[in-house]
C-alpha cells in the first residue's frame, strides 16, 4: 500500500514510536511553550513506555538553567527563545532523565512564543525545536501562524517530524 502524501499527526507519532522501538532508542522531552503536549502525544501511543523516558515542562527560565543545564549567559543575552537554548534543553534533558547512568538516546525540546502577543521582542509563532543525539545538537527554527492553540499544536507536529527526520539520517557519529 503506497504511503499517503500527508500523514496525520497521529500516524506520524505512531510511526515514530515504532521506529524508536525497532532501533531500541529512548527519547527524553523538554518543553516550554508546548507545556507537556509533546510528551502527551508520544505516550498516547501504546508501547511508548518502552521508549519514552519522560518529560520536563521547563516553562520558567530558572528551570531551564537549573534542571536542564541551559547556560545562564545564553539566557541572559538571548532570553529563552533562541536556537542555543533549544539545543541545550534537548541535550540537558537526555542527562536529566538518564537511567542507571545511561542518557536517553534522543532529546527533543520546544521553546518559543505561542502568543497571543509577542514576548521578549519575538512575535507569536517564533519557535525553536531542539534535537540532541550522540554528541550533536541541532535547532529547527519555525515561524508559525495561528492562535495560541494552533501554534502549540503545530509545534508538536513539527517536533515529531523533526525527530523522525533525525532518526532517518542514521548514525553518523
């Protein structure tokens, strides 16, 4: 059966959990603007307990700094809506949610402005998804449209897609 051109978020999430399971990868999630929606989407899938380590809602910058080890100088200079913050959140949550000293294989994070107005000079819809795997960290910048709920939902969908793309790239390290 040919794959549909557009998959629903539910399909993409199920496919992600299946791929993580097949590769024996674990994932840890750090969320700011999505406030737990991303980890909730992952654990909605039966069998997610085999791969999802957990999630941290780090809405406050002090939580990003103290729990996720985001560099305070980055927060002081750029604020919480920045590519480096997203990357450090994704890396930090892998360590924070280590089990028996073993970091999660993949970290994913969300930070940005859901709106309705701007924050810190960033318009609503400015979002960064952070990814961490192996020794690398990446940020995916997004400029989304819609109301607060739409921006948060689209961020979750894009984060699922970003992790799927990261896994599809293989293991270059």
